[in-house]
């Protein structure tokens, strides 16, 4: 019995790999005799018998993540990509070499190999909308707010000339030394730079 024990010890010394731990991912890939090199940006880099590998943390078994204190970051907390090799719209148009310039609640502004485009969420696939957190509800609220702001600006612009047109000239506005024989009343007017000049009296030339 003691002889068998010493034989097993000798085998372990001669073959350290017998003590090695294997890493099996959730997809079934096996990495024999692994050692962890680094953990960075949601990726695990390891050395194993056949070389080096970089594995996504979400591809690791839950018990493995807990043992090594690896935190699985929810997809919603990850930054969406700023570059896409290809973007296919619902209307069939395909853009290649796409750089995301701006993400708005109702769509994307992009640059691509042939120029640029502003794409509404109605033309984006469900996958792209989910990736950039664009929803129909957000788009509706954003467009309503934008429309209200535009209407407010338009109303303010329209109100300025109407107030001026409705201003009536009363005798109270005319100086007491007003005389139609040697003075003339000049009605209000706009200068070329857009400023408004109130009405006034001046001497006749």
C-alpha cells in the first residue's frame, strides 16, 4: 500500500499537469492547465497548454466568476460602438464603413463611405435600436418637445411686428410744442439692421 502511495507521488512530481485546472466555458470550449494573465474591459486573458486566449467574462461559468471575483457587466451599461462595418436599414438601403456621429432619441446621425445621413428610428432595425437605446416612446416625447419649442419660437417672432402695428398714436405721445406749421411727425420704422425706431417729431426743412 505504501509502495502505491509513493508511486502516485512520483507521477505527480514528474507530471505537474496532473494537478492543473481546466477552464470550460459556457459554450463548451476547454482550456487545459490555464493561468490568468489579466482581466481588463470585460475580458479574461489566460495562458494554457496550447497558447494564449482572451475570453469574454460572460462566457465564463458563474461558479468560476464567483471564485475569481469577476463581475458580469450588464449589456445596458456597455458603451455602444461608434463604428459599424455595415448598417442595413428597413427600407433596404445599406451603408458601409459607418461612423456614429450622434445618437438622438429618435434616430442616428452617421457618416459612411458615400457621405452622411440622418436616420429616423422607424428605419432602424430592432437590434440597432436596442444597441443604442432608442425606443418609440423616447422618440415620441423628443419630437413633441422639439415641435413645442419650434412653435414657441415662431409665435415669439410673429408677436413682435403685430404689437408694433397695433400701437396707436395718441395726442399724449405728441409733444406740447407740436405745431403742424413748422414740425412734422415721423412714424416709427425699422432700420436696415432690424432695430425699431419709435415715432418722433422734427422740424420741417
